[in-house]
């Protein structure tokens, strides 16, 4: 395994996940506030699941997103 190639590829993947996820969450929250589904001060339970089938990895993160 080439550590440099792996590291760059992994960082690129994680950056894409982070940027895309943040954008989608922000859009969904704004839409929910505009439609009246949310008031804007809730705490939203959130779950992220990472899977890599080729190595049998499944990792879950459960957190709350606080809208303030």
C-alpha cells in the first residue's frame, strides 16, 4: 500500500463527505424553518453511518444538532 496515495484519497473522501453533508443539512434545516416544520431552536437527533463493504467496516455516529 502506498501511504501517501491512501492518505490523499482518504482526506479527499472525508472532505467531500463533510462539505456535502453540511450543505445538505443546512438546506434541509432552512427549508424546514421556512415551511414551519421547525421553529429554529430545536435539537435534532442525527445519525451518520459509514460503510466500506470491501473491508467489512460499519461505523455509526449518533449526535444532536443544536439549532440554538
